[in-house]
C-alpha cells in the first residue's frame, strides 16, 4: 500500500486537534515550496486545487439551475 493511501485511510480516525496539526504542517510545506499557492495570509492559504474545486462547485450549481429553468419553460 502506498504512503498516500495509508495517510488517507488514517485521517478519519484522527482527532480534530491532530487534523489541525496536519493542516498546519501542510500549509507550512506549501509555503516553503512556494508552489500552487494563489493567496496566502494569516488565515491560511488558497491553492490552485482550492480554486478548481470552488469553480467546479459553482459550475455544477449553474448547470443545475440551467436544467431547472429549461424544465420550467417546457410545457
């Protein structure tokens, strides 16, 4: 089993405090590597992956609304 799979499988068993520690460690690594970060401030980082995920959610909502409107116009 790969290290990434092992970590992913272990995450649900961790406490909130442990997850927060991991989050801080990941943010620190992102900052050190200076890759993928779009926005970085005292509240944390906003990465390219965050941006893509947010855009995907918006497009899904827009698509659903468009479908709803099409159905409403159809007699």
